[in-house]
C-alpha cells in the first residue's frame, strides 16, 4: 500500500503530537510498512483513510495499536553495567522505603535488573523497595508483567543470579525461563505516555531510570520531561540516562554526577 510524502508527514505529526516521538525521513520505509499493515487490519483501503480515522477518533483503541507499532523495544538485562554498580553504592546510603521509577520499562529486562540489584545489595529489599515500571507500549508492558524470556534473552544475567531468580521451563516450556515471584512482587507495571498531563503517582523517587528514550524526542520535549521529573525526586536523587544521551545543556534541574548519571539540583 503506497504512502505519499504528505501521508508520511501527517503520520509523523500525529505520532509526535500524541507521544513526543520524532520519526525522521530515514524511517519512511519502516513507517510505510507499519501504516500499510495497520490500514489493512483496520479494513480501510488507503493510508489516507487510516490517518483520517485516527484524527476523527482521538480516543479510539486503534491509537494504542498505532503507537505500539512505532515504538522500539531494544533492551537487555543489565544493559550499561556501570549504572547498576552506581545503583548498588547509592542505595546503601538511602533510607527506606526506597522508590525507583523505570520510565521506559519496555519488555521488563531493565526493571527486573534493578530488582535483582536491590535484592543483592539490601537485606530487606523485598519489603522496603518499590519499582514503578512504565512504558507507552502496552504490548511490551504486558510481556514484562508476564516475566517469561528465552534463554537467549537472559544470557547477560550472571549465572548465580539466573539460578537464584529464574525458573527454567520444562516440556513445552523448554528453552524458556520465568522470573520468580520475589522479583515480580517488587514491581508495579503500568502503561504510561510521558506526555500525559498527569502521571499517576504520589510517590517521591530515590532514582529514575530514563535510559535510551530521550533520543526519540526533540529538545523541547526532553526539557519538559526532565523538568517534570525533578519535583518527583527525593533530595540528592539520581537520574540514569542512556549512553548516547546528554542532558547537561537542557535544564538546570539536574547536574551531571558521573557517566550518564545525574543528580537532582536541590
């Protein structure tokens, strides 16, 4: 199903308005496949009709599918290991309860890595630590909540932790692992658009993981999100960014503390 330049620009504009995600011209081929697939599934004849349907139904269920189709779920257990070493040292200095927000939880590898780090560091982590894990992709959040992975996905988990925190599948589940309830009990998964006018939490956070998501936003959106993070953080709280992200010149709300780690400025 062909997609004109005008239709691509309109789709990119709709996505940006709803989510803040920027789709550049280099993503046009991917966008063409995505829009064509969604149009066929909706049962309309052209991409123009599909985009018209989205515009006319701002609260329709198709919006969820549209957004999910454009999100990228590239993640791994213990990705950027130095962050977890920093987290270990940091949480030893904090008073319970310890709250951590994983704001781009994807399919769960990051929040489960955080949970394992806390359990290995603090004696009462299971009862004194809480992880709020959110993502705009509803399908990714559902997978994260299930906590089932292939052996290939858990190869970056150290063997002692793999034995301690995962159950191996048998028979028809052979080749799969499931996280143990002790990890799941520490985490609350919820779908969340960071552009939503209200974030449904009344907690203050010791740390916020916002890794490898800001690269999909323009500078204005990045700044707005960072300045909304700051009031939700406890004094001297830490913000963890992705390896290719630099927030130094965007806002005074955070100051660089270490390699892609920022401290709230208050």
